[in-house]
C-alpha cells in the first residue's frame, strides 16, 4: 500500500482530496485513512491537511509550505522570517506569519504555527515567492517587511526617536547595524504609509543614515 500511495502522492504534504483520490480503489477509504493515522503512516497536521509519517517519508517536509497551507491568506514574517534571512541570531521554533484574516495559532504534531492579523494594505506589500527544488513555492515577507511587521507587533516598545529605535534594533532584536544598512528604505517608507506608522518612518531614516555612514567607516 505504501508504494502505491507514494506513487500517486509525490510530495510529503498533501490535502484530504488528494488522499481520497489515491485511495479510490478501497471500498471504505475513510476507514483506511483512520487505520493509517492510527499506525502513524500518515499524520494529520490539521483538518484536511496531512503528511506522510516517518516510515513512509522520502524527504524532509517543508514547514514553511505548511505554514502557508494551514491558514491563509498568509505569508511567513516576524521572528521566523528575520532569522531565515540571518537578521537575528535566535532560531524561531514557532513558524510566525502575518495574515489579513483573524489572528490565529495552531498547535500541530509538527510544531506551533502563529498568525498575526495586519491590515490588508500592509499585508499586500513586500511578499516574496520562495521557490522549492520540486517546483512548488511558499510566500515569505521580504526582510524589510519582516522587520516592519516585527516592530509593529511590539506595541509596548515605546520607541519614538531615532536613537531609541537604534537601541531597540540592536539591544532588543539583536540585529546588527550592517544588516540594517542593507535594507531598502524606500520599501520601508511604503510600509510606513500602509501601516500609517511614525516608527516605520523613523526606521527608513535609520537605514538611510547607516547607508551613508557605512562607506565612510570602511575607509577610516
């Protein structure tokens, strides 16, 4: 059965309809699904979304792709994306995303996934499509959007000055100034307008300032 199922389902992640279609030769496919779940041959991530169990798996599953599939519309952002891009040192165990729907969180057999609601105007800006080797893709915020979303999620930061924002970036988020200087201030300004945020306007100014001073430092 494993080999037949694997031939009809090429990827590690699949939905309920794909599973049912692959079991159409069985008189009682739902009972077969229940049996496979009990034996660990497949894993239910959430209702309607599955993974092959370790014994049937051909390759590692993609947690980022799962994040897009579990709840949408959404794109990976915030702490997870910041670490993905190497902006922050700490690995984020929870896959963090933003959405224009309601904020949600999901505890699954393969990890915790959280989704923070932002406005549609802010959600639509700065989304990249990351291509996988198998031709599929998942949506992730650009570095600028990930940082903007993270700053806006911290409502209690109290940042209101250029100096305060620099301290927040280096001390609270532990983002190196060299990494900040590589961001695009124009993208941040666009996000600032969508968020209607003075803090993000300050961030664009910080980035511009670092782009000016970094070349000077390299010649010192």
